């Protein structure tokens, strides 16, 4: 039996596994990301159909790297394990406060510190009258990797926000960020990702384990008032998965590009393909890059107990896409 508590952040699912998972070996979260053989059947069981779907997302809770963090987390999707996840961090922070994993008063702001594969992040959970009203997620340092990379018939930019993203206007592919364009956006995102697989700009400068293009962000410009920008995006990540939220780590990667263009005073209102919203700003700088800060909220959708009947011929499930 596997138990989970499920949330959505901006419409994007996040399934937190709370019981039934063997220990994952490793001294750090990043090491554990490479040692998931003993639990990967659980990822498939919870993520694949019929218990999940091709765009499912979730996590395993693991110990933090040291006492400076409350939690450690391994993020997963239908194709494997990611290095960062902003929407998941927001959901995990809500979960930590709602379930009492991190003590919080009925009013005020509580920091939930989480070790993720790409580093240590902080989510500030605001409460009023005992109810969570919002979460502000402070990402790992984020920076521009390359500009004007020509692949798959388009010119795009690469940036890092805990994972490496390719970013381009949807119009560059003759599309817009609309639901009816999703099949074409998915197909083009897959082409772009495949074309960048061996590109030197897809390598993390400090740790090869963080290398590789995780997602392709297509965006529309909605408005701009000085340094206050409003954009709509859809992120196609992993192998053709679509983020229903504005994408937390993708927003961090976008902020690195926008800060380089507009300065650190830039703010971003970031809408998703379903109309949900994050807001983002630059909270500071390190030697590596900017520190993005992103506002969002997550909501619990259910508590579940999952079984695997040993006689079930579908076993841990399947995916059609």
C-alpha cells in the first residue's frame, strides 16, 4: 500500500508520497536522485495510467542534506526525476504547514526550507486566522546561459532556474499560447528539446548531474508598463508533458532573461495556458546570478491509498503518450 496527499498548484498536480516507500540511499538529495532504482516502481505506479496520467507530477520525501533544512524532496514525472520544481515546492510548503511538519502560528509568515536536487530553496507560507493565504517561493540562483541559439528552425534563449530551459516566443513557431495550439506546441517543444540534446549550452557549468534541457517555454507578450511585464506561457517539459501552472522553475529561468534585459527592478505577471497566475521579482543577487522570488498558492485535492494487485496484468501501469 502506498499513501499520498495530493495538491494542485495553479492547476498542475502534485502527488506527495507519505507512506510505503523504501529508503533511498545517498548522503544528499542530489545523490539520492541517482539512486532511485529501488523505488522507481512506485513512481511508475503513481504516475502512469490508470492511477495517474501522462502529465502527472509528484515527489518522494527524503531527509534534507543537513539540519539547516526542514525537508528534502525528489521530484518525479512520467519520464523520471527532475532537478527542480517550483510548483511542487509551493505545494510541499503548504503541505508542511497544513500537516504540522513545520510548526506555524495561525497568523504571520513561516519559512519552509527544502533541499531539492539543484540546491536549497525557501518557501514563505503566509497565514491569516489559521488559513494559508499564499506562498512565496525563493529559488536557487538563476542565470542566462546563451542567447540566439538557432535550432529546429527557430532562435531561442537558454537559461537556468534550477533546471535548464529553452525559451522563445510562441509566435516564432507560428503559434500562440492557446489551448487549441497545444498539440502543435508539444510537437515543436519535442523537436527543440531533441535538437538541443547535445548542444554545449545544455551543460550545467558546475555539475553534470544538472545538465540537459528540461523544458521548452513558449510565451506570449500580453503587456508591458516600464519594467512591469505581463506574459502568458506554456512549458513543455520532459517528453512532451504540459505544465498547467505557469511553471515555477521555468518562471525563475524566465526571470534571469528578463532581468538581463530590463534590470533587477523587473517584475513578471506570469499566466499559464489555463489562466492561472504566478507573480515574480528579483529578490537579490549572488555571484552565480539573480535570486528569483515567485508568488503562488497550492490547494489539497485529496488523500489516497493505492494498491497493486499482484494478479493485475497491467502491473505498475502504462502511458499512451
